[in-house]
C-alpha cells in the first residue's frame, strides 16, 4: 500500500492548521486592538459636558434669583414713588434707583436668554453623545462576541485537526514521513497532483515510467524536477 492518500490528507490537514493558526492570531490581534479607547473618550466628553451644564445651570439660577430680587425692589420703589409724601430729592433718588435696576434687569435678562441657549445646546450634545456611546458600545460588544465565538470555533477545529494529524502520521511509514518532513523543511508543499502527465506544482512532464507506475499501480512516485511526492488527480477527486 503506497499510503499516498494518507499523505495527501496529512498535507491538507496541515495546510488548514496553518490557516487556522493565522486566523487565530488575527482574531487575538483584533481583540487586543479593540480596547474601547474611543468609548472612553466619548464618555469623558459626556462627563465634561455634564459638569459644564451644571456650572451654567448654577450661574443661570443665580441670574434668575437676582432678576426676581430686582423685581421685588422695583415694586417697593414704585410703591414709594406713587405713595406721595416724599420730598423731591427722595423722588429723584427713587427714580434713579428704578432706572438703574431696570438697566440691570435688561442686562440680566439678555444673559438669561444666552444661558438658556447654552443649556439647551449642552443638553442636546449630551443626548447625542449618549446615543452615540450606546450605539458604539453595543457594536463593540457584538463584535467581541463574534470574535470570541469564532475564536472558540477555530480552537476546537484546530484541536480536532491536530488529533487527525497524529493519527495520519502514525499510519504512514517512517521512511515516507522522513521524506515528507524534509520537503516541508524546504518550504515546499510536500505533495502535488499528477495532472495528465504533468506535476501540478512545477508543470514539468513526468517520464512514462513514472506516470504508468503511479496511475496503474499507485506506486510511490516523486516529481523528476521538484521532488514532490505525486498523487494522481483521479485519486484525490474520488475522496
């Protein structure tokens, strides 16, 4: 028995294992890279906006309180102004106080409108950033979940292939395994298909003797050019 099919299966198994190791490393790299720094920056921005809102709200409340206080003072001065009995100097002083308070009130009311706009803008910014944070956080959780799931699938598949590889190696004669391993060390795919009369790896036409030995009796044959172990394509397609 030539054990060519076992060798071919071993090569396929090891090729898939290499691909899985590469994917495994890529997944780990992606997971390590996905630190959530962007989310931390958004969260910091939201916290900063909330602090700014609280500060502006406190200043706004002070203005509201001062406007209310001015309103009470204006009522008092207006009462004094229209009560009668006050001297002309006192009336002039009251009138000046009223005018001064009205100017201050107008200024404060303008500031009040400015603060209202500022608070509205901050509230909208906080709301928008909160929605963005939640959306990106959900996307990250979903992404990491997919990575973890695929990582587990790769791990399980790799373990199964590793076990299969050991079984195949045990079933192949040591002399053939030595040649196989030597070809692997040469950075070559150890095996190639015989397509017609040509090696699928290097394209060189094989001798009639080699072709007949392989196709008719399945004998162990190597490419006359690259040295790869040959297996008839028909044998592989029957798997």
